[in-house]
């Protein structure tokens, strides 16, 4: 049985963080990433890009997760 790699866990955590951030945006118009790092600061943009790349990665390897 294949175990999750470190990259898989990092991607899953980033997807969860991104999802929770969007939940806050949708319910309360509160962007947690922007509140922590500043609105569209370099660090905030890096976080957004990493969350997006994580979503693409999970999409590409989703078959691996479906087998578990």
C-alpha cells in the first residue's frame, strides 16, 4: 500500500488552509491570509500561488488518493 509522501501532506494542508480562507471570505468578507501577511503583499501572493499549485497537484494525483 502506498503511503502519502511529504509533498502530498503539504499539498493537502495548503488545500485545507485555502478552503478555510475562502470560507471566511464567503461568510464574513474576511481574508485571513491578507490579514496576516498584508493585502497582496509578496508573502500573501506566494501563499495564494502555493495553494493554487497544491490544488493542481492534488488534481493530478487524485487517482492515487482514490485507490486508498
